[in-house]
């Protein structure tokens, strides 16, 4: 496991323009569930983790993102040659767009810029009930809000009763409660489903 000091050194070099030899995924999982685990880490009671940021992308200057957090704080996120990016699937930094939602984990630099090792874009984690099931989409209810969950052929998976996720969605049932992890389509009530967890 890469130590904090090694990670800081690697990301510092990458943030300053040096190309790293180690992919950021070697420093930790890019699985979407990791983003939510990272969001709940606090170094001291009541204090946010300085190495984690979330919010909406409000600006971009090359590989520097400006992000407005849900708490109103402004973040600067430096993308580097070793930043891993998830946007439904592992992807590249050019997929970050103004208006996208973002979670980022990395190392805080002396100028208060976060050098990102992992970025998750438009990630959602919803508790829902399934109201109808179609061939290419699920109709979902999230606390009274209608959400359309689009199935991505060959990618969307379901986990039943805590078992490993599989591509077979045939055991999903209407009126069952579920947890859905996926990617929000900004400006809509739609998501692309990565994984749906349910009991059957």
C-alpha cells in the first residue's frame, strides 16, 4: 500500500507536470462505492477531510477544475497524469464537464489545491423502490421522486441478497426496495445504472 508521504510525493510531481509511472488506481479502488466510503471519513470529530472534496464543477482551466461544494465551499481540483476518473466506467479526465457533479480524493497541496488521485463524476447512490421494469430502463421511486434508471447492456449488474453482482437482471421485481449506484445525467431525472442491490 502506498504511504501518505509516497502518495503526496507522487501527486506533487504529477501536479507540477511530471508524468507519474504509477496509475492512480494502484493507490486505491476506483469502484463507485469507494467514493461514498471516502465521503464519510473525518480526521477529527466534526471536521471535514481535507483530502476529499465534493460539489458541482463550475469552471475548468485545462486540468484545473473549480468546484462549488454542497456546503458552499469552493474547491480547486488539479487533475494530473495519474488521476483515475470514473464516469459510469473508468474513463479519462477530458470527460469532466461544467455542470457535472464530482467527488474527488487526493492530497491537499500547500496552495490549498487538491491534487486528485481519484475522481468520480455524476455518481449517485439512491435508495429506491422499483415501480416498473422495461427492457432498457427501470422506473424508480426515490422518496416520492420519479427516476428513470437506464440499463447499460453488458455493463449494468445486479446483486441479490448480498451475493456478488451479476449481469442477470431477471430476478428484479416491481415494488421491491433497492439501492442503486450509477451516473446521473445532469439536468434530468435519469441515471445510468452501474449496480443495483436488492433482496428478492
